[in-house]
C-alpha cells in the first residue's frame, strides 16, 4: 500500500505522518502541494502545521493549492483521505467535510495530551477500533473550535458522522465536544488531535501504562491499510 503525505509551505508534521505510515506497514509517498500529481497513491494524508502561515483562515489558502484539485477528485472517487489538524482545516475549507474550525474559545494556543472517544468505527480510518474506544493522543492548535449551523450539527450527530469526541475537557470550545468528523461515505476523516504523535511505545502520551503507552494513534493508519486491503 502506498499512502501519500502532502507537504505545503508551513507543514511541520509531514515527516511524522510519513513515519506513522511506515510504522503502520505501508509505504509513505511524499507529495508536493504545487503538483497536479498524486503519483498513484492508494490513500492520502494532509498533515498538521501552519500552511501558508494560516493567513486568511487556517487551511484556506492550502485548500486552493494545485494538488487539492487532485485530492478532491480522489476523495470523490472513494480514496481514503485523512486530515490532521491543519489538514482537517483544509478539508473543511475544501468542502470535503462539513463545518469549520475557528479560533479557540479561550483565545490561546493549546498543547496537551487529549483524551478522545472513537464515535464511528465504520470509516476507512477508524475501522480498527472497538465501539466507544477511549484513546489519548496529543493536541496542539490555536484554531480548533469546530462549528457548524444547528441543522448541520443535527445531521452529523444523527447520521453518525461524528468520528471523535473530546473527553474530560473541551480544549477549544468545539460544539458538542466534536474532535473529528467523517463524510457520509466514510472515506474522508478529519480530526484536530495528532495521531501521528502517538504511534510508538514510550514516545507518545504518558498514561497509566507508562512506557507501554503511546500507540493509540497507530490504529488510525493501520485502519486505512485494512480498508484498502478489504479486510
């Protein structure tokens, strides 16, 4: 399996995402924002960072990059696409996911280990989790508040399109504690926390399992491989 990771000006978690893909058992393929070429990858990751310095709105300029035309077309064909933090913002700006991300309600950047509950295990990126699994992965954002109009929120909740929900603390004022969503088809997922920073024992969030912890995010990447393999 070949999973592409797109680098934009200002990306800073692209290498981490490539490493997560490799540890999950797939081949990472570096993709460049200025190209109209996905190089035949089977899935795509839009990584975190501060693309184009977050000018206008976070992810707004990146959503219009040349490669995003190919990402949108691929997503519409059913190719699995994951947006992490800034990547989630891009997917919202590109209208591949409903809702939007705004400035944290407390007005400051936040960086912490964040507890989540996996709400939907039927997507290409969450099928490896058990229903209601609670995970801990890092969160770091300044514009992570998920918002949408009341009708959209009701539809996302009613149709099971909330993929992840914050537990214990709402870190940015997201409506209904929503940390990540999926499209109706289940191939496109976006979340604000960073699973690529929780893929290896002893190097991820510190939980009660101590040095045996830190791998809660790896399942997101292995799930995509399983989905592609038809497992």
